[in-house]
C-alpha cells in the first residue's frame, strides 16, 4: 500500500510515516479486510509500519489466514474502497494499491 502526494508528511522517518490531511486513517494498524468472490469477509489484518520511499509512505498489508478457493479476492484498506486481485496474485502476496 503506497500513500503519495500532499498526504505524506515531509521528513517522515520509519517511525512516523503516516498519512495526514484527510488521510490520517492510513497508518500502522489501519484495518485491512479481505473479501472472497461472493463478497464475504474471509480475513482481516492491518497495515504495518509506514516506511518513507521517495516522498511516499509504503505500508505492508499483513493479513494472515486468507483461505484458498476463491476465483478472486477484494482487499479494502480502512474505508478506502475495494481493490480486486486474482487468486494467483493473492496467493503470491501481490496485492498493491496506492492513494494520493
């Protein structure tokens, strides 16, 4: 998960790289929800610590226990809308999204 633009504080360190200016919810511990292809919640997790990267904050989405068997999955960080990933991408940990 990458947060970019004016929503990232300048001079952020790995300890304080979080969103602001309307994106305060994008921070370590923000909820991550995984839905199966039927729209059922199948796992929940959270964002890890934000790390600065070229003017952006990059977060790892940690969601243990996602069951296999769905044709695709949808992932939602906080309340920011769902991003669809294929079953192969999900299994390989290839979820990627950006805001900003």
